């Protein structure tokens, strides 16, 4: 009787059985393509408790910027002295703090007492730890990073 029912209905594809998900000693239930997916993620056999702890404490690796060199255009604001050469190319892994130190030397500014404010996009001062390559990837205009510098606070 069941043969008549099976012959009248179109044949279904073979059920998909994943041995990793259903390794419970022979009582594995088969799933078809129409079945609801189990919310439990499959566990790979190569994972061990010690490797799980290592992935939780792993420090993410910082990716390199897209370009190896960054074109920088330094623009004076307010009463800041104007540079004779305002465009430079620096390595992308140079930090923003390093650029500020170099610019202070170029402008002959005392490192401790006189402040020098550097702004990206005329609006914010990046962190001293930021790479110029990262700032270039995010805020460059026509493939150059425009940095405005001032002796007094100019923008928020």
C-alpha cells in the first residue's frame, strides 16, 4: 500500500545527513532540505577547549593601509607660519604624533610650551596613535590627506 503512495508522489531528494551534527550513537534523525535548521552550530572535531580559550584572548592584527606612501598637504590656519614646501609624501605607518613632532621642528616651535593644533577635514584632531595611512584611507581628498595646522585652537 505504501508503494502506491510513493509512486504517485514526485520523488524527493535524498535527505541530507551531516555526521558532525548528528553523532549521537545511531539515533540520528535525518533532515531534508525542507526542514528547519537547528540553532546549534556544528562543532568541528579539531577544536579543543584550549584552542577556544586562545581565540577569546587573541589580539586582532592591525591591517596595513591600502597605500605604502601618503601624500600630505599641510595648510596654515590663522597666524601659523606658512611652509615653503607644503606637500610631502610620508610612509603610511607613520603615526599622527610623529607628524606633529616633525612639523614642530620644521616650524621651529618649542616642543613643551607652544601648542600646535593639527586638524583633519577642518574639524577634528586625530589621536596621536593613528597611522597616516589609515587617515588617508578614510579622509583623503583627490589622493592627498589635507591637514590644517594652527598655533591656536581653530575648530572644535
